[in-house]
C-alpha cells in the first residue's frame, strides 16, 4: 500500500509507524517552519526514501496526481481540500480526545483545566475540521504538575503508538469507524489568556505558566510588559500589594502574588519567535 503524508518533525513518528507496517511513502507535504515546528528531519527522511516533497498547500490537483491509497495528516497548518474523488482514504491524527476539544491547539486549555488524562485520536478527514468518523484513540494520564512541553511530548509519543495500531490494522479500523458525538470546539488561546494576574493565588498563576510554557505568559512588572519563560512560585504570608517587585537579583525578579511570591527567573521583552532580548539569560 502506498501513502502520502502531511506532517512535521514533531510527528515523524507517524511516518515511521507506517513505514514499519510495510507502507510505501509516495509524497511528503510540509507547511512552513516556525519557532515551534521544523521540517528538516522529515524532509531528509522522505528524500532518503525517494519520495517527493511539497512545501505549498495541498490542492485537489495534487491529490488527483498522488497515485496513493491513503493520505495521512498529523501536524499540518493548511486545510486539506475535498479528497474523496481522488484517493480512497484520508485520515488525521488530532491531539485531543475527540469529539471533545476539536480545534487547532488544545494543550494550553487542557492544563488550565487541570485535566487528569488526555488522548490523541485518529479520524477520517471531513469537510468540517476534526469532525470525521473515528478510527481509534490512545489515552494517557496527565500529571498534577503537567506543563506545556511535557504534554506535547506525551502527545507525540501517544500519536506514535496510535499510528502503529492504525497502520497495522488500517482496513478494519477504517471500515469500523464510528460517527462522532456532539463534543466541543476549543478556540485557540488569545493574547489576553497569556496575561498573568498577580492578584490570583500562586497555584493559579503557576498553572498558567506551566500551561503556556515556551509560548510564554505576559506580565506587567513595574509598568513594563515582560514575557515569562520560566518562573517558580511559593506560598508565603506577606503584606506587599500583588504585582509589587519585592526582590531582584541580576535579571531575576520576585513579584508578590495574592498568597505568596512568583520568582520570574527567565524573561524577555519580546514575544516568542521574535528577536530575543539580552535580558534573557
């Protein structure tokens, strides 16, 4: 069986799972590199296998010329056009327990809601995002101190396990796919969601820091907006107003919260993906 795949380095595990199951790669589609996702490794792997690589969005004419049995999608920025007239099957690996948490980037909210478990789901690609029939899912636990990076890694590993199951049992899973229930759609986080409110308890603030991780929270400190990359909080009685800087050492700042302190240990004046300020060590 021959397949094409639209993916990135973060989910090369999906490509490898299908190769291990005996599938032959026909073509790789990639979307642009950014500060969170890269494509160098998966491109090198595709070229090593003699497959072609496309950097522009998938079009219907691309699908018509694929000569593949299956299109696999995992971590791809562009919408897949109508495929049914051109190939037999098309699936997507979505990083949530569908039908819950449809949408582009559920990791942040999963941590903000203190979820105790999470999942990745394989579904048929449909006209509406993330609503196609479900083939299979892979569940895993979330820790009490889960952060953005650990959840992404757990999701990648779970996707690799799920991809192996799907690749090895594709026909029965495809034929037995079930319709999704009503479920829910999670909007992508907004800039306001990233803002730290120092009038909140330490636990709430640190949960937000963990949820955004390398995406970074924003905080107003001494009238200046800084982007928080690393922080440590602790509960301690004090009389300082929330948001006041009570201690500073070189570039480290300790800021008062409702019931304790937040030590901002790594920060910058530029948002992630921009030129990094010298204030970040």
